[in-house]
């Protein structure tokens, strides 16, 4: 029984790592999209983003 559990963990680790990497990629794309969207909206409203601290 321990052997099967260990085998499952070994098999699951690469899948977990791949899922985590995909999540990191998604988060980077999402952050970039939000930044561009924020800049575009600021340009449309003629807001000085350089003077406003955006978190």
C-alpha cells in the first residue's frame, strides 16, 4: 500500500508543477492586461497616471 501511495505522489508532482507554472503564466498575462487596460482608460480620461500611485 505504501508503494502505491509513493508512486502516486511521484506521478502527481510533475502535474502539480505544470499546473503551478500555468497559473504563474496566467497571472503574468492577467497583470499585463490590467496594466494596459488601466493605461488606456487613463488616456481616454486624460488622467496623469504618473502622478497617481497605482497599487
